[in-house]
C-alpha cells in the first residue's frame, strides 16, 4: 500500500489505526499532520511534494503522450477556495469549525491519511469511528444513526467495503450530512436538476473536473463507464449527460465489452480491471480515467495502464481530487448548517382551529384538538434529537446544551405580559400570552415562543382550577399542564424538605454529642481509611483550616468544623407542601420521645414559595443553580453569622434532586406553536416569573426576528416590577416591550363597582354597559402604564374582551390608554376564536418592539435596604412612606451586617390592590406601607419584605375545585378540571 500512496503524502504518513472496537465520538479529533510540510502555511505544503511521482508517471507514458492536467493545482485550488470560504464563515462565527466524521470498517488507512491531511490544510476537524472489518450491516447503521444526531458533526462519509454498501446502509445517512452524495434523496435531487440543493458524488465530480481541466470537450463524446455501481454510476451518467455526452454503462463481464471499448472516446473505470480483460481492448489514444481506487474502502485497482497506450491516465488523481471535493462539500455543509442556525422562519405545521359558539369549557376545547407529537414540534423549531428528553407524547424537557450550540446566535425580541390590578378571578394574562404567540406564529408567520410558569397543585384543587390559558388560547394537553407535568414541583418539595430535615437533625446531634463523637461520625473511617468529602473540604477552607488529613486537626479545629451552633430562633427555612393546607401554617415539631425534648414551633409553606423555586427560576446554568443552592441561608449561628446549605453539607444532594427540574418543559398551544413551561414562583410572595433559562433558550430558538413572550404574575406593580428589577438583573436580558392586560370587568371594579368574589355570580354592573364605572376605573390602568414607563419600555394595552363588553366600553378603554401614554391599545378576542383574534395585538407588539426600548432599573442595588424598599413603595405603589416593625428593622440590620445589603428587593404584598389593603381599589393615595418582617433569599439573590400580613400557605375555600374533579375509570380521562 505504501508504494501506491502519492509521493507527496508519503512523508506525512501516520501510524495506521489498528482495527478494534468502535471509537466513540466525544470531543471531535482535530485533523493534524505529522512529519514535514504538513500545513498550508509554510513551504510548498501538502501538495508541493509530487514532482518525483509526476516525473515517474510522465516518463512511463513515452514520447507523444498527452500531458496530464495540472492535478496538483486543481486540488490546491479546491482546498484554497474551501479554506477561504471557511475563513469568511468564521469571521462572523469565530468558534465554528466543521467536523467530518468517517466511519471506517477495516484496517486500510490510506484514504484516512489523505482525508486528514487535506482537512488540516482546509481548516476542518475530522474524526474516525473505527469498526472491525467484519462489522455487520446493523452495527454500521447503528454508528451512522449516532453520528446523524451528533450536533458537533456536519458531514458523514463511509469508508467500508463495497459489499457493505447496501441500500439500507446508504439511506441511513441524513441527507444533509451525506457529503458523498450517496443517499437516494441527494441522487434524486441531482437527477432532477437541483444540484445546488444536494451533495454530488466527489468521485464523479473529480472525473468531470479532470477531463474538463485537461481540455477535453465532452459535448458529443461517447463515454463508457465500466464496473461502476449504485450512486457513482448514477452520478457519472447524470453529469456526463448534462455536458452533452453519450453515456454507456457496462460491467466487466458484459459479452459486448470489447466492441463498446472500441467505440468509446473516453473510458471511466469504476472498479478494478479483472486480469482476464486484456489492455489491448482499449484503443490507443482513448482517454482513460481510473476510479478503481475505491474511495470509500481504500482499495486500489491493479496495474498501471499508462505503459500500454497514450491516453490520459488518472489513477490516484481521481481519488485525491475527490478527497478535496469532499472537503469542499464539507464546507458547504457547514455553511448550510450555519444558515439554518440563523433561524429563518420555522417550517412549523400549525394546527387548525374550528371555534364553536358558545365557547365550550377549556377541557372540552383542549380535548377536541390533537397535539403534535412533541418530537415533531421540537424538530420544527430547530431542536436536535439529543437535545430533548420526551415525557409521554406531548411534553419534553429541553437540555441546556442547546445554549452552548446556539451561543453565537442573536437573540429575538423580548416581550413581557403583565396586567392591571386584577379581580380575584384573574384577568387572563396567560390567555393573552398564548393568544399573542398563536397570532404571531400561526397567523403572521413570525417565530414566537410563550414562556409560562408551571401551576401549583394548590390553586388547581383550591380556587383557580388551572393556569393553562383559556378558551381557544391555551396550552395543551391542559390536564397534563396542570397536573404534575414532569415533576419539577415534586423535586423542589423533596429538595426543600431534605434541607429542612438536615437543619433539625444537625441541631439534635450537636446538642447530644461531644465534639469528638460528632467529628468521628461526620468523618468516619471506612475500611480503615478516613477522609473528608469534597463539601467538607470546602467548609474547612471557609473556616481557614488548610488541612486535608482528618487526623491532623487540633481539638479547637475539630470543634469549629463539627459545630454549626445554629440558633433555633433564627431558623427561616420552612417545610413545604404543594397543597393548600391552612392547618400547617403553624406547627410544633420534635414532640416524639426520640427527639429528646428538642421541639420548636415551625410552619409549612406552599411548595412554590420555597426559595428553591426562586433559585430554579433565576439560575442560568446547572453550575449556577448548584452555587445558588449552596448559598441559601437557613438560619444564623449563635454569634450572628449566616448558616448556609453548604455549611450543612447538603448542596450536592439538593443539586442531584434538581438536576432534571432545571431543564425547561416543552409543550404547545392549541394552534401547535411552542411553549416553555418552567418554574412557578408566586408573584405576591416570590418574584412571580418563569425561568431565566426558558427565556434564554427560547430567545435563541426564535432567531433575531422572532419573539419570546413571557408572563409576569399579578399586576404590573408586583410581577412586572420584580421582572425588571430582579429577573432582568439576573439574566442580563433587556425587554423590548410590555403588554399590559386589562379587562372591562376589572376596570369597573376599580371604578367603584361591587366586590367580585370567586364562585359568586357577577353583579349586573359587570354584565351590562356602564361607561361611568369604566371611565372611573381607568385610573388603575393609567397608573400601571406609568409604572411600566418608569423602566423606559414601550407599553401596549391588550384589552381582553368578554362577551358582555360593549363597543362603547371597549373604545373608551383603548382611547384612555393611548392618552395615558400607551404605544397602542388593542381589543383582543383570542379566547373565543384563537390567535386570529389577537392579530392586531401581534402587529402592535411587533411595531412597538421595533422602536427599541430605553430600559433602566428603578434603583441602584448599592442603596441601603430601607431606601430600596421606600423607592418601590413610593414610586410604584404610590405610598406616602413606609413603616418598619421592630422585627423588620432588626432583620434589615442583621442582613446588612452579614453582607447582604446590596441585593435587590422582592416585595411580598397583596396582588389585589396597589396598597397593602386588598379592599383599596383604583389608585390609593397617601397611605403608609407597613413592613411587618423582612426575610432573605440569599441563594435566589434577593431580600423580601413582608407587607402587612402575608400568608405563605393558602387555605382551601368552603367549596374547593376538587368537588368537580373526577376520573372516568374506563377512558382514564380527567373530568371537571376548569
């Protein structure tokens, strides 16, 4: 084999890779050259060492022979052009480097060396997956399928024996990675005349290039292709016919072979010539190209034909040029891949709606629509198969690796949906969010993503009954959306309660053991070996103890390490449950005899109020989440210093419980547009927004011209203010527009209408036209518009229209909203007709987002805690001033002393009023905002003051929603869920 290697490559030979088990592709292997002159940068490079061989070939032809074409210059030109194109691509995408994977079954590495060296010259990466020579068809296909789904690989070629090239093997390749043009799809496009849309066989292209560059006019020539099979034969015939040649194909055992050879002007040898076929059958002067170096198996044809006649002989020239053209195809593949990453408009198959009147229940509407399989939806929006984890048919988790793949892509437009101060019934922010993205994607053909919070089981079985949107603007399947989803809230509950158990357990053991006994149990000897765990080493470092041998600590160091000295009266970490249970608001724990009298008062919170939920929503990576979990402060020690989850040694365990919950959940709307459902912090207790990660991934997927619509909980004074001051600080994302949701019903309430109570029929003021009530209530809408304008973001008012609203009421609200400074105000009808009913809103959002925002934060985080609280109270709520309880002041002093004074503020306040009093509607004035307590979510990264009396555990009403929820035991369908 070494004798047949082109002389200019012999000096660059690598040790052959021995056959053996497959080499799994992890980090793609960089193609590199060993030996002298391997690169393009110095000397004559890879292609400058062929003089000896060319001289030898030329002398063998004898006098009068036709000079060979400038083969080296052809190869050099192809590689140079490929390198230039790749350099241009990398100017805008610096980290991009196409990767060619070659699946090799056998121990012949000639073409492997050629591929590696040419790839190095062009600037590509190349990797080989080496299989044993006797690998079965199934084994080869298995490797192909793995490479198909590897996002790091942009091209795939097969270096296997000719007998392995079955139709099943060839068509297992993804056409977009088939750089040898062997799949039926690529061949079909070539035959159809769409060569610009497919990859053409590099061997067939090399034959044509060599002929044309040597001055052969193919028009009218008789071409005989001998011994070619499958894709090579089809590609050669097609390319020759396009150039006006008359093409014949023949196998070596054809009886009429000699006569066909006599007729041919050009002969192309597609496989090695059998010994029994004499060279004399080929007429002197015939142009002959030898493709019998099997470019895929690495086997050369036998014998030098140049000694017999005077035609053009191109033996390894075809294979070498084909290798270069394959590199060119690789660069084209990379360019196509990059173009796809720019996210032109999705080829999304939207689902059709057939709205009924009267509008059925949400559950009936959801069931009437058949959702797309979630893997189909994922593919439509540009997700790769290995970037999703499927849960059932209609939901999946999306892996965070996507952010690395798309890190160089521009973000889309970022739109927040907030609302006016709502009635207890809610005003439809989720419904507006869903209707807006249905309008953008299904009706305006603009990529868009909705990002929603996951609903808590508490409201689902309590009062609200569901949070998937409503009517013909909802997420489906709505029962899966509302019940468990993929278990994220359960993971939060488990992690939260593990930490709670760790706190009380540590106090018990410290109270009942000596320093030495405690230390021996914390750092036990296992099989005679005693060592610190990694988290214990981190604690030693924090304590300033620079030792790693457990036996080397002094008694004083043992005491410092073993005792956290938690002050039970300072414990802020509570247990949680995702059920409304008022009787857990105050409990006594530790009453069993085994707890030896160490009881204390505690409480349960609703699971979504856990700091772990806030951490999940604000983390931007798995590592960031782990760090935040470790920073969570659960209490203070007896000297007043904070005690963290890291101090308790539980950080790693919490991260393990949360490792899947951090991945956003992919679902779809009724019209088949994508939705991320992730995280669900309450807005009146926590910051009330879905996850940073869901927003960031969605912004990459929609592309620069697309839209991500994310929702903030409750009114703009709560959810929106926290979105801007907390979430945007954590994410670094800048919003382009705010959609402010209003309803005539809520405005009538703010105008002085009778009270609105869940489960009680509305009074006639809300079902009949009342212009005065609407006009009076628009003060709340105007105030919320002003709040949004404080942050420099354009506001579009979305009036969520109910069937009892009149035209006069609708027109009045829109007019007053525009006068108050809204960019636009649009009535929306998505609840009754779907996305079609929000097209005008979508157009207004698109126009507002194109104007650009002058976004700014409300306050500097370096301000003292009290001043930040006062700024929010006065500027956002309209309070005259704040009033701190002694406990709140004490907590502020403690957090400031502990170094937490520079965190943003997350106000825990009623959502039913701009003030702290739920019954104060409209725009309350001149009130003093009472701060009853202040708590710290250090892991999440904010301080949260409690305004007035705030419950972190809701209670069930007299008639909860669970009265209506049931399961059909025959069909297993859920009934009565909203």
